[in-house]
C-alpha cells in the first residue's frame, strides 16, 4: 500500500460565473522514501495540489488517503495532528515568525506535540548545528540571510521527524549558491529516508528528484521515474504526549507566546489597555470615595454618641407645640436608667444667655447634663476635669467650656479655675473640651456644660428637661430598646407626647444612602469598563487580521484550533489584567493626591473593590477576547498563509 494515494481529486475556486476548475481528476500515489518533483508553469495547479497533499487545503471532490486513512473524514484538529506529527514544510518565503529566535522557530512544532522544553531545545540546537547554523540560534529572522532563513525552515520541518517533507519552490527566493546548498540538504534528507514532495517551475531543479510529475491546466500530463526501486525508509515521527504535564506545558507556551506578542507591539497593547485602565481606576476610586464619605459621616455621627437614643418632647422635629410640652422630667431619666437594657441615661436641658468674663460679654449656650453625658456623646476632654456624680447631686457651680469659648473669652489666659458669669450666676471653669471636627453644629457656637441640677435649680428654674440621652448596652439591639422606651414613657405619661432619634437608625439611613450613591456611580463607571472591553475586542480583531499569516504558519506546523484560541484568549486576558492592575495603581495614586489636598476626608480603599476590579478586568478579557480568538482559531490554514 502506498504512503499517499489520491484518486480523482478536483478543486474548484470561486462560485457562479467566477467558478474556476483548478485541479481536474488528479490521481497519483507516492511510495514511502520517494523523492517526487511536481513541475508546471504558474497557474497550472501544482501548488494547489501540494497544499491538498499537505492537508493545508481540502479537495472539492475525490479521495486522498495517508497510509489508507481517508483525510476527508478528518476534522481540523485531526488534520493538524497529521501536519505536526508526519509532515514538514519548507516554504518559498520561509514563513518564519519574526518575533522568535531561530531556535524558537525550529522548536515551535515540538511545542504542539508536547515535547519537554529541555528536550526540544536540545533537538532544535542540534538540527541548527547539523545545517551549519551554530552560533545563530539566538538570531531573529531579520538578522539572517535568505539561505540561512531557509535552513532554519528546513530544521523546523525536521523538528518532529519530518516523515514527509513538502518543499514549495525551496530555492525560488535564493541566489544560485544558496539554492545549491538547500538542494544538497534536501538530497541528504532523501538519502536519510525522508519522503520528499517538491513543487517547482524550474526543470533543472526538478531533475534532482527521482520522480517528476508534470501538471498543466490542472491535469497530470506526464509522470516519469528514474528508478522504480525505492530504498527502505526508517524515518519515524515524534509521538504525541497526553499527560497532565502536556496540557500544562501547552498553557505555559501559549502564555509565553502571548507575552511575546504583547511586548512586540507595546504601543498598541498600551492603547488597548487604556480603556480598561480608566474604567478600573474609575470604579476603584469611586468606591473608595464613597467609602471615605461614608466613614466620615458615620464618624461625625459617632461623635454625637454611639448606640444612643435621644428623647425629645413633641411629635417630631419642627413641631411648634413641642415648647409647650413639659412632661420629660428627671424622674423619667432615673427610671429609664434602671432598665436592664440601658447602660446610662442623662437628662439634658439648655438655655442661651449672656456669658460674662471681666468686661467681655458674649452670647453662649449652657447645657445642663449628667456626669455620663460626655462618655455617651463621645466628647473628649483636652485639659482640666469633668464634673462627677457628687457635683451633680450638690448643684455644684462648675462649668466645662469648649475651645471657642476659651479662644473668644480668655484669649491666651489659662481659663482653668477662673469664674465666669452666666445670666449673672458665677460658674468656675474646671475643664476644656477638645475641638470637635464634625459637620454637625455651628463651629462658631460658644458651648458650656454644667450639672443639670445647677442649670435647672439656679439658672432656668425649670423642673422639666429639654431631652434625655440614653446609652443602650452594646449587646442590645437599639431598635428593640427604642420600642421598650416608647412603651415605658407612654405608660408614665399616659400618651405618646415625645419622639426619639436613634443614632443607629441615622447610621443605617446614611449607610443606605451612601451605598445607593456608590452603586449608582459605580454603574456609571462600569460603562467605561464595557467601553474598554469593546476596545479590547476591536484591537484583538485588528491583531488577528494583522497576524493572519502568523496564524497560518502555526497551523501549518501543527497548531490545533484550541492552541490558537488559547493563545489569543490569554493575550486578551493578559492585556485586561495588566490594564486592571495599572488601573488599581492609578486609583492608589489618585487617592494619595486626594489625601494630600483634602486632609480631613481620605479615600478609603477596600480589598473587595480592588480584588473585584482585577477579577472584573479578567472576565472582560475572556468575554470580549473570545470572539477574536475564536475567529483566529477557525481560519483556514491555506487562506491564512496566503495573507501578506
């Protein structure tokens, strides 16, 4: 049985009126170890015939078998297996990959059969040495002469054994000396047992073969052999591997090739990443800004008191009748303080009158509070001391002042121990509160704090309080506590003549509002990510078009569709992933600049948003990179090779 058997091969190109019959009922057989030259003028169909024999193209009709196996029944990956394991191609224009070195070009077919890295590098180096290219292993094709490039092409054809060598005009682009050298190498390969099928239009080159088939207008017009006896061939092809390490090695090589492609087109890759960089930086920065604003507002709320409930007379803020409701009393505060879920309760009253020190009169607000008030409200003492429980019970005439009062009333004088007059009542300054840096309350207000007993008994003369501030125990749900307080005070007053402000409710409202804003702005920022993904897809489609010839070369030397798909998909994911990481770094830079310019409002970056952004960029790479990668994988090898 012949190694190659063709029966009635026909090949048409075009359709309709433009349909051209290129090969017409071609039948031939080739024995293993033979050296066949197919000769004919340009347009005779010789190259089309060789492309069909090399499984780069398929016939329109007819039968083509290799060792008795019909190629028409094979799928694209099975045809690729034939090309990488049994065939070797020597092209007229060399078809070397310009971004790879001579050694990497030679070793490439072995990548697709799963040969170990060390083994294939050693074999590639040996093949180059055998062909007189020692010392040229690291040179790229542009650094080699035409004859040297053709020898690299021959070495590549032999990498996986090269049982059948297809040589398409192997000397067509070479000078006389280089052409002679290449033919000597091809003769040597034939003597070693390789089956050689060579296409040429030059009769003197064809004369080197044992058998010459002449083709004209798509038909074989002559088939002559110098000898019918063909030496036995022991040439064997490299066997493919199928272990887990094979698939890992395929991935690693595809990753390296993707990196090569990205580095080889730096500017294009950077411009492709630009949309992803802007999108990721926008999303991360917006989330960080939202987190920072939320933390700032919650910190301001916490400064007013954490896990607290404030009770006021009336039906709500803005109730004009609340001033006439005088049912909140100290007894209410004492009763509330005894509840099991309450940590402390302090009544609060206030009055705004004239504050006098020596010859300075200012308008100030005096708050009457209990000793726990400062802890409940989270207020910090800067200097001096706070009044205690005994001073509350004894109506002590002491006062704690804020920083504004110190600055405007005392200037550079130390206020501690000084006596001030509030509504002509003497109060001794015992402490100074630290400055409150929050957005609540007027920053120019003068505020003072004295025991509520002192304010009610000696200044206002009132028996009711303006409000009661209740601190709930940490392990108690504030909503449950609020319900309990409502039931307690309603029972004491006989009606619900009060309302409450729960700090936890305020926090939840703020968190909900800021969360909604973050989601809204993040969705807007996500649009830029989608636009960036579309940009990646467009550039990858352009990249596929530009690298069609490269894809054809890879397919010709045995790359599966999966290998091409994997490479371009990894390339898209890498571009998006690198863009995502740069975007995260850019958002960090934006945060640093923002923190420098706005001292009391930092951006707060979360690990979740950063990891989410990187994952999102990877998903975009897969989603938008699949179509170009799939398009590249489905290219017809011969059509891809025909592209310039």
